[in-house]
């Protein structure tokens, strides 16, 4: 990559998370990379005057932040909803994408069943609040064997989730429900794509990802046993090294 700025890696968190989920994950990255972590609209400390939670609005925000930081291109490492944002970003700003890591994420739209579940979740949040919702939402995202082993990490995510404004939770659920099919973004990608998949992921199944592996011109995959939707905690060392190796390939290090 020939720019005046160092090779940039941008980390995008998932729904009900914040940039803090990447703190430990990024601690041992090589010094030659410029690491950027953002709070997506409505998340973390970025909670003021948010009117549009759509993936497209999030993508515009990401582009604005990268431009402010003089990053012409970046490798995007994106968890779950962050991947939906990254795909919207890649659709509109493909020239700014050096590579893409879909970390438990998908280019497919919600199925009818998934849309119905989003509606049920929104109804639950309206009736019982964000705190009650997060108590039941986060635990199943870990593979069964990791739910007690990683209790500290689970509580960490629950704390972040509980601090997420109700407007954000509702707005993000609606936005995810309404996002379009972006498999064409993968098909047209001139950048390498790396899929990290948990074999016990209840949110993004292995079966739904396998056909997507064939879409990009250059595709890589890591399929993880005994991992659910949170591989950056469930297999932290393995996934960290995999992302570092992918970054080396993307930037020719």
C-alpha cells in the first residue's frame, strides 16, 4: 500500500458492544500497523444526537472518521454487526478497503425467521428494558463449553450491553433487520476477504457462510471448533495471530 500513512487496521465492534471489546485483542499487534478502534453510532461513548442507525449511516460515519485520520485505505476487522457496516462501507467506498475480516459476520440479509426474532427482541426491550435483554442475549453467544470458563469476559460484555441506550438497541435491531443482501459486494471485491467462523455460532451458522467463501476472488477462512459468536474471546490467541498473518499478506509485510 503506497500512502503517506502507516498500514491502517480498523476494528469495528458488534451490536451492543463498544470499541473496548478490542482492547485486549489488539494489545500485541506489531508496531508497524496503525490501529483504529471506533465506537459505532449509538454505542460506547458515541451516543449523542444519533438519528439514523442504518448500516449505510454507520458506513458514512466510518468513512468520515477514516478521512479525519488521513487513512486513505484500511484493513477492516469487523465483528458481527460491524461486518454489516463494513460491507455497506465496501459497497460505497471500495477504494478505501485494503482487505476485510468478517469475524462471525455475513453478507446475507436476515431470513424471515431472523426478522421475526428481531421483532420479538425489540418488543422485549420495550417491555422489560435493555438490562433484562442483555442478561439473556449475551450468554448464548458463547459456545456452551465457554460460558462458565469465560465468565469474566461474559460479564464484561454484559456490562457494555447494559450501558447501551435503549434507543440504540432498538434502532440497531431495526437496522439489522432491514439491511439488504450484500453478497454482490463479496462477488465484486478486489480485496482479499477473511472469514472467521465459529462452528457453534448460533447467530451466523457455518452452513450459511460456506457458500459465501466462493464469492470473493481471494477468499480465506478459519473455522473454529468449540467457538460460538465471540471468537475474539473464545479463541483469542489463535484469532489474533490469524488476523496478524492476514494483515501481513494484505499489506505485503
